[in-house]
């Protein structure tokens, strides 16, 4: 299936920058710790008396978080067959996800359907076909910043849930460092792929406006950005490039100092939306 003509910020060198950020931020491990606490109980409830379980990943990137989710689902419901549909607009990251599946034995037991497109185009395709596949669990991890219509995106994907299903949205927390940074420098930063920054605050406001039930779980995280303040540091330059794509980060309210190091508040929020 052809990729969208619309560009994605996670191909080529940008994909490498993203992977560099993940290695230095500890973001995935913070997410994994949260998921290990909350998902087994959710999966036991969702999988009760089910003959199969269908999962949709939206904006799944290189698949690290999706792989963790699918592995948790397999261990919680070991006798139930699982299918996985993956929507991702980056060809580079989709290839990385496929490579991850190829070297992970338990994932090879799951049939994957790959949709190389943005979530908006997936929505258009589903509506045009009229043959709508429903899912037991849908995950949208760190991708809500890239959609044009927040309310419409949430409403559509929630409509794909089976009875007792869950839509999981992981996003930067309200009042986190990311939230403060992007809203403080909105006129400078929100001018390219991301034109409207959203935190958990905007997502929850949207859920409330639609009268939807949800639970919010904190995902605490912080990482060391001291080297971002050293002009000679290559690591600092690369982190700064990913975080802002600008050079105006040296005076900010997004971080704290501890033991001579500068820590960036990168707290996230994991929001489970009811069917």
C-alpha cells in the first residue's frame, strides 16, 4: 500500500534523531513501567470469554511500545489468538517495526496488517470501504500532536472499539516540561509538522466535551539535559535539535537543577478511554 504524499517528520535523518532521543530520555522505559502496572488487569477484563483479540496501533513508530503491549497481552491471555493492525506514516519506522517482529519469536505468532499511512488517511480509507473492523484495544502513543482534528480523531477511533474495549492515549502531561516549552515558544516551534501542540490537558478537555469515560495514569519521567547548555557537546546539540529544532532553549522554565545537573521534566500521561 502506498504511503501518503504528506511528509512525515520521522523519515531519514529525523528518524535517527528520534531514536537518539529515545536512547537518552528513558521515555520508553517510563512508559513500560506504567503499562506493566495497568494493562494486565485491563487485558484480563477485555479478554474474558473472547475467542480472539484484535489490536490496532496508530502512529506506532518503530514498534517498541506496541511490541511491549502485545507481549503483555499474550502473557495475560495465552490461549487467545491475537491480530494486530498497524497504522504508521513513516516508511523508515515501519521497516524498523517489521525488523523487530522478525527477530522476536512471540510476535511472529501474531498476524500483522500494515497500513503505511497517516491516521487521517486510515480514517478516510475505512469510511470509504464501509467494512469496518472493530478492535478490543487501540493504542495511540505519542502521536496525537500530529493530527489535524483532535476531537474527530478521538471520536473515530473510539467508534472502532468493540464492547468493553479500550482506547489508550499516551501524551505529554499537562504542565510538563514539554507542555511549558512548546506553549512558551509556540510562535517559533509550532510552525512545521506540529502546528498545534497538545498535552494531556487538551486531550482530557476533548474527552469531557464528548462525555466519554476515562482513567488517567501518571507516567513520571525526567532526563538529563545538562549537555544542551554546553555549545561544544555533540550530544547536547542532537538532543536540542530533536526537542526544539531551534537554538533558543538556553533560558527556560521546563527544567530543574539537581546536584549540578539540569533535568528536563518529561512526565507523560496514559489515558484509557472506555468504549
